[in-house]
C-alpha cells in the first residue's frame, strides 16, 4: 500500500512544471496588480512588515534634535522610556517600548467598534519619537534624562496649531516610575491633572514605607511615584485607581495615605458587582470635566492576558474588558497617557502581552485624537489675540 502511494507520487509529480507559477492571465476588475509591466513591482507600500519597527508603522521623527523636529512637526508623539531599575519585582520592562512596538505591527485600518481610522484622522499628525536616551547605571540621572526628553518633545510647536500648539505624548514604559517624568512635564503644559490609574497596585506608597528605609534613592520607585507626584503638586485630588487587587502593606495606613494623595479606588472585583458601564461611570464621575492623564500598568490585566510583567497579581480583568472600559472613557480631556510595566521576556510565543499592550495604546491614542485639549500656551495665545 505504502509503496504504491510513493510510486504514484513520483509518476504524477515528475516534471519541474509543477513548481512554476501559473502563467499570467488577464486581471479581473477586482484584482489590483502590484506590477503593471513585466519587470517593475511596488516595494514602497502595502506591507505591515516593511521598514523599521515603529508603533503602528507610524513615521519616525527624532523629536530631540531641533532641526528634525522643526521640519517634521507632530500633534501626538509616541515616546519610549526604556527604564526598569526601580522595580520591586521582576525586571525587564526596559524592553517594553520595543516589545509594544513589535506587538503593534498589525494595528491600523478602520476600527469596527468606532468606525474610525485613527492613523488617518482629519487633524492630528501622529509620529513615533523612538526611545529617550536613559542611562542604565544611575536612576537619578536616568529620570532627569526622561524629565528632559518629555519636556523637549512636548515643547515642539505642534503640526496643526489651529487645534493646539502643544503636542501630547503617549509613553511606552518602562517601569511605572517613568510616569513621574511624564506628569512633571504635563504639569508645565496643562497644570495639575486627574490621574486615571489602571493597575493592580495602588502605587501611592510613601517612600519611607516602600524602599526608603534603605536610602532616599531607594524611595523613588515604581510603587511610590504617585505619592511623589502628589507631593510635587502635579496631580489633582480627583484621581482614581481602577483594577486594584494587590495586597496592601498596612490596611489603614495605606488607604488613608492613598486618599490623601487624591485617589479613589475601583477594585478588580467591582466589575463583577457593577458591570462595565458601572466601572466606566465611576471613573467618569470621579474625574468630572477635569483634564486627565491615563496611566495603564499592564498588570491591571489578569496574568492569563498579560503574563509579561514584573509584579503579576491573579484575578484581574480580561483584555476585552479593559479595552471596553478605556473606549468607554471617550469624551474625557486626555492630555497624556502611558502603558508601562511590559516586560516582554516573560511573554509567550503567541506574544499575548505585547499584543494587548499595543491595542491599549491604540485605544489611548483614539481618546487623544477624539478630544483635543487646550494647553496653557493655547490659553495664553487666545488671551493675547483677544486683548486689544
Ligand atoms: Mn502594578
């Protein structure tokens, strides 16, 4: 039986002709040939795998070099923050920006839920600035570098000044300490803002509680940055955590301090009680019409949906639930956002985490494109124009 099969395969497949492409035929009206002649083919457009890896295949602009940023203005920029030396759990988030960009290669097209194609919107130029230069040997210096990178990237004159003079930044972390630099920068451009903080951890721990017992240096870390942001006056007391489920260090002390830092809490399990609309409603009610910064620690997702992160906590939301919640925040005045704590080395061959992180990035960009927000510079400009 076996030998008969082999013999018939040899007899039928004998010639080379079977391996040649079929001869060229006339194209039907529904076919669009990549080549209209015998020799030429298109090597510029049409593939998601072309060129270098930027977020969603957006154009790369080096936002830190004056000559380049001035000739290629933008309204929204992606900025990588490859920093992970302030973690209390597994390191690896310094590779987050690269990982999220890899996960973003298939983004684009018309969103089936919103009907929008955000990369081809009607006013905002979106670019990828690449990663900030951050030393891996000194956290103080690295954070000063990141502070400066944010301030420079957001100081560029925007592309569409009829909408706003101030570009907004979507940061790809990096451990969560990197959010502190972003908030220092947004404070200069928009003033104090509400923070919508998606995370399994509260991250408002006092530096002397989480790490600062060793040295002041150790007190600045990915579990204290929101406390420091509060102390620096960068955020409003209308902020909110969403997806919280990680253990506290001190039940009363931590929650009391959290409230003092300006936060309300929506826990991961509140979703089971109030549903998605209930969560969206609670967040919107809390921030009201204030300007908001949205920070997404990917560990807000259950480890089943985001295994590649430093401090996993079981019992989190699914990717679909998180995306529905973020998309439900449409209409809020989002002045900046980030996705942090993505550590690709712990991801699986299916790249579950980086795909989820990239999709979250797209949803955050959509919120930013949907609602332009006037900056301090815009208000000053308007005042100047209206005064006699
Ligand atoms: Mn966290």
